[in-house]
């Protein structure tokens, strides 16, 4: 049984500095692994052909790779790489890629073990360990919502990208309709910054990026993810309770319900952005 101090989790959620994010993911990301049966940590892109977590997560990774034009890339930096499952998938599909997985969480970097042509770098997103003009893609797949200040990450991406390079981001967002009251439990359990699309676009354009592709995909993310959990709750609950206290599953359940409702009411969304210099 994983021992969790609720007060500590509350403090991590409110402060959300880099150390807090590391602690949150170290403590709670295994819940997603238990629920999905895999090592990807994204919400997935769900469809009739991708109706289970692992398939939906791989689908999001491949849609993201098409947006990032990985078939023509050479040197790719994946920032906030999680357990490196996306990088392993991209490597299988694009074997000529040189991938650099950057993660502030050293434990997550150790998870996949040694991988051919994937280099693991323990570093912060706001001070990237690359020389100027050294990579042709910077990727942030469901990670940039944790980068503080986000503007530093964007300027660092600009610094390390070659002039023809791409910055590609997949990120949960709030809409202009969001407020503390409307977000409800998500204000506490959505343990990241709550950026609006307009704010993201302002930061990117201020740094000199042009947004060449923008896709809002929230309807293929939040409702089907919640529906899957509801349909399989008894089985998943049993698995989660083998490792976590009962209140963890209850909070997860209520958060998913609120996530679906907020998505349907256009309070939250999920955006894919392709950005060029």
C-alpha cells in the first residue's frame, strides 16, 4: 500500500513548483499505469478504432508525431518525457531519429532502461541542456502545463531550434468561461497551470513563433476517457485499492466526472499546436 499524506498532496497541488510536480508524479502516476495497464501518462485521443487506454494513448502519440513531421526530423528533444513510452513508440516508427528525453524527474528517466538512440537528460524545461540551433524539433506532449514560467521554456525552445525547426505542444487548456466555481474539484485535482488558448498563443507569438496548425481535440479526450473509466470502474477500482487508499479512487472518480462535464460545457479543452520560427 502506497503511503500518502493528504496534506502534502494538497501543498504540492497549490504550490506546483518543480519539486512539487516531481513529488506528485512519483506518488500518483502509478495510478494511471494501474488503470491503463501501460506506461504512457497522456489522456489519449479516443475514437471508435481506439477505444481502450493504451490504443488511445498511442493514437495521440502518432497524431502528435504527424503534426511534428517526425518522418523528416533528425534531432528531437522531448521535454517532460514522462516514462519515455512515447519516445519508444516514435523510435519504432522513425528509426533514424536521434531522441533526447528531458525530464526533471530522475526516477522517471530511469524507468525505461537503456534505449538505442534515446539519450536521457535530467534537466529543467526552463534551462534546456542544448547548444544554440542544435535540434530540429522540440516536443511537449502533455507536459508544458507544468513548466514554470512557461515563457522561459518557449524562449529556450527558440534558442535551441534550427531556423526551420518546429515547436509542437499538446496541452490541456481552460477556456475564457473557466472560473474557480466552474472548475470545481478540478481546481484542486488538475495539478497544473490552467492556461487559456489565447494566453498560450500570446506567449508563442511574443517569442517570435508563428502557429501553423491548431487543433482543439477535447471532445476526443475527456468524455471518452471518463466513459471508459465508468464502464470499467469496478475492475479498475479493485486494482487501485490494492495499492492506494480508498479516497484516492474516490477523488479520481469525481475528478473524471467533472472533467467530462467541464469539457461538454466548453470550460476546458485540449489543444495541439504546431509552431514555426
